[in-house]
């Protein structure tokens, strides 16, 4: 379920759209991550509580903090060059999105 066609087009062209049940574009809402409204909108579209959802992202400040504030599980794809530290004890750190396949979520 896509909220904005341009983001869906990018994901589709990369062969990744099939991995998402919902895509939310912050530009449509006029706010930037980590604003909770972005996360809450996706959850409403999915009709799913935050406790049953997960955020996968590569930014502590934008992705992980927003998901944490919303009550979602969160998986940080940490760049080997990142000097950031984890946002909290609950975050799961991944080397790549492929690491998700090995995990029980």
C-alpha cells in the first residue's frame, strides 16, 4: 500500500517494493522523521498496532528514534563507517537488510 507514487516507483525500480506492506513518504505529510505522525500514519494504513510492527532503517536520529517513540520494534542497518551509537537497548543492529532473513521477528 503506497501513499506516494514517487517513492513507490523508486522502490519498485530497485525490486524492493514487494518487501513492503506500506510505504509512507514524509513529504506528503509535510513533516520530517523522527516526527511520530509519519510512523502513526503507516500504522493506521496497515491497521496494525505499533507493538506488532517493525521499522528497518539506517539512521539513528530519523528512523530509530521515531520508531522508538512510537513503540515499534526497530532494526538499525549500521554502516561500518557510522560513528553513531545505538538509540536504546531494544534496537537490533544489522550489517545489511539481508540479516533480517536470519532473525526471528
